[in-house]
């Protein structure tokens, strides 16, 4: 290692070569000690005020405050970035309480993480690839959060070398519908409580959407495919629903939620039982349904007195939920219907109403 004078004038280009030994530099802010072996820097110790950092390349990183160690990270031999063995971070704050987060690594891969409050109570303990329920507790051992799933896979998204439960992840797990972004499973039962024991929410998620009966601080609520509905709508059997009335609902998400009480075949059976002939056109993973309108609404204008209702059935790539999107009656193909849902308007060409193919939006990948 070579070190130079930091002063101007004579000697500014001079240097001294250090092959073995220590170099300590002090100033008004603190000091820095560099340990050199075989001409290579092996360790740097920096002291600033009441804080101290000890970086030993290929070995460890230690940070102290007021003489007490706060962070201890071990590295895989030969690196200062690949964590290995046991590491810990003291005085971290989760759920508004301080404690120590400990992690266990193997050659840079996080294998286990757990957090212990200052009173010794374990907040959580999770292991990579474990399919066990996620349980998070408050310092008094009361339940804060519990997530279970019948899917045999880890519940949370694991980073290779970062904390799993962090100050950023916790609000996502407890937040209003934000927990879905921290989960690695699509279907689960989730239950969360406040520090006083009051339930914040409890219910089932399917395809990352609320379904069934949920308990909130305000009482019971009901969901169909993530859409909040009344108990009457939720509990009414499909055979007692007016299928044509459902198909006439303008809100696509609510309409799809109502139709979820039927299977696709069940919906068609219901329509056919009422004498309605449904035409189906399949194109890839999309379906275009043509349903003759049995009754024209009273007072309908010429513009909306359509002889048929057409729906495009699409599948959300993320949630796998199916949606019935109402498209104009002049839609001839599934692709035409999809293009229309993205804002491509129908135009008149040679007395035929269609979307010019040269104006089609090309989809590289839908998410």
C-alpha cells in the first residue's frame, strides 16, 4: 500500500510504501486505522465521536455506539459482500418496539431470520423454504398477525441477502389490502390484531383478493372476488338471481363478482333455461360471448337498444381471476374486443364497423 502527503508544496508527490503494519490518522472528527498485510488493506477501523466501525475484509463488519456493539455481520472468507454465518442488528424498531434482529446465512443466502424484543419475547422466527404459518407477536406475547395457507410453499417473498420482516414490510402486512404485496402465495387466511387485542381484520384471500366473510373493527363485511357486497347479495343462491339483470350491470368488477356465483357453464345453463341462446367464440385464452337481449329497457334510446349484449371473458395474468368485460355489439372477434378495452374506437369502413388492424396495440407481455 502507498500513502501520500495530503499537504501542498514540497513533498506533495512523495509517498511511503507500507507492506506490513498499521497506519493511524487523526483529525478533529476522529481517527482511522488501516491494517495492511502483504501490501493489501485487510482492516479499516473508523472512530467518529461515540461511534466506531470495524471493517475486516473477508471476515466481518462491526459497528459500535457508546462502546456497545450494535451491528455484527460475518462474511464468507475472501469477500466483504457475501454474508455467512450468524449476523445481528441491535436496537431495530418493529411494531414501535426495539429489539434485535438476527439472521443466519450460508454463502450469501439468507436461511433464517428472527427478531427478539428487549424483554426477551420472540416476535417471529421464520426459516427459508418453511411452509409453516407466519406468526408475529407483540412484546406481551399477544398475537399481532397470523397467516396460514393450504398451499405447500413459503408464505413470504424472500430476498437473497436482505431482511424478510423489515420496517417497510410490516406496514404492508398490516395495511389495508397491502399485505398482498408481501405474500408469495395467492390463497391464504390472514388475521391481524391491534396491541390492545382488537381485531383489525380477519378473512380469506383467493387469487390475492378478499373473498367470503371478513371481520373488521366495524363488524362483518362480505366480498365476491375482492368486491364488497351486501350480505343479501352474498348469501342469495345463484338460482334466485336475475341473470339478465346481472349482465346489465355497468361496473365490470361488480358484474364479474356477481357472475362468480355461477360457473361459466352454470351461467349459460341458466340463460338457456330462460330460452336465451348464447354464442361462444374462443381465441387463445379469451372468449367472446354473444347473448341476445330478451327485453329492451323501458325508455331506451335508439343508440342503446342493442339486439345483443356481448361480453369478452379475459383472465388477469396476476390474480388469475376471470372478468366479463362488456364490449360493443359490433365486436366481431376477441382481439377486437380486447383492443376496444384499451381505447381503440370502432370506425366505419366500407359500411362495416371495425377497428383497423394496422392500429392494433401489440402486447409483448401482460401483467
